C-alpha cells in the first residue's frame, strides 16, 4: 500500500508573500495569495504521489479560526482537505496510520531575525515559547505533536529562516527555501512557478526518505513556558489556566499533545 501523508499548510512562508494585505480576507491581495498557496500545496501533492504516496490529507492551517484559505476549486482532487473552525485538536484526523507530515508555507519562530512574518501562534503577543527549557516555534510544535503519533515531519517549505529552524529541530528533514527575508516584511523571493517546481522535487525526495527521518519525541508531562508582550494577553492566558510566574511570563504542565501549543 502507498504511503499516507498529512500536509499542514500555512501562508506566511509561501513564495511571493510578504504583506499583511496578502494574509487575510480583508486584504486586497488575499485572493491571489490563496492561489499561490493552493498551487504550492498542489505541487507537494503531485510530488509525493509521484514518489508512491496514495492517501493524502491536507490541513488548511493558516488563520485559524477562520479555517479555510486553500481554493478548493483549483486544489488537487487526489487529496482531501481539513477546513473549518472548532477543531477537536491542533491537527485533526492525524493519527498513527500516517507515514509522514509535510509543512508547506511555514515561517520561523517569534523573534527570529530576517524572517518573514516570524511569530509563534500570535503575530504580536507571544515573545517566546519553550518546552522543557528549549525554545520552539510552530515548526517544532507541529513536529512534537506529530511525534506523539510516531509520525516524522520530512518536508518543510518556507523562507530561509524557517528552513534553518526546521533543520535544527528535525535532523535530515528536506527543506525547500522559496524566499530569503531581508526584514520581517521584505524578502527576495522566487516566483510562484519556480516555487512549485522546487516544492514538487522536494516532495519527491522527502517521500523517498520517510524511513530515514525520526519523529520528534518528548516526554510527558513537560514544562511549557511562555513570555508575552503585554499584560492584557498575560491576563487572557492566566484566565485560560496558565500559571502567572511574572508580569509577562506564564507556565503550565503539558500532559499530552493536546496541551501543545
Ligand atoms: Zn499563518
């Protein structure tokens, strides 16, 4: 039987994306940004099928809780798409039956330098996030959640900073750089067409290397710490159940993948 691949898409790390007007439905350039995203996801699907995958689930991961960005009218029919709000967990439908995870259109963690739209969950409010003393962004968080199902993340696409971060967390991962940040809002980017070519070949390679890349594993319970940028957000996190350890710092004990992020 062919491999089962779970693709998580984001938008900040797609080729040609640098501006807020591209990142949400209120923006004047959002519709074209959605098409760039969809074509990158299509390229990843095409590549993994060429390398022997036969069952592909795509999670539309950007801008939760809105819940959909991929344009299903032009999306590859050979995959199925998880969209919508009120999700039961961060990665719905992911389980032990999958063989690999791809991260498409990803960005580096909050505070990363020369990193397009670097952030961790919130664009503005989270300054740093750590598990057992080690700092993680969304790439690491996704790898840890997938790791609890013994599934490795084998492909990441995004800007140079995102790929550097992924390689430091996931040894052997295939990283496809589609742009290089000059600042948080300026990049040197390849064209969407070029990014699709690069991503397809990365997906082929990553699919053939699935057995060579280990899942990221952590022990539970774990200690999760967060530093936030303002007291309003700290209050909100405290109300959600985190322990206030300082004006702008909080912590909690993670009992399972459901506590990440
Ligand atoms: Zn996003």
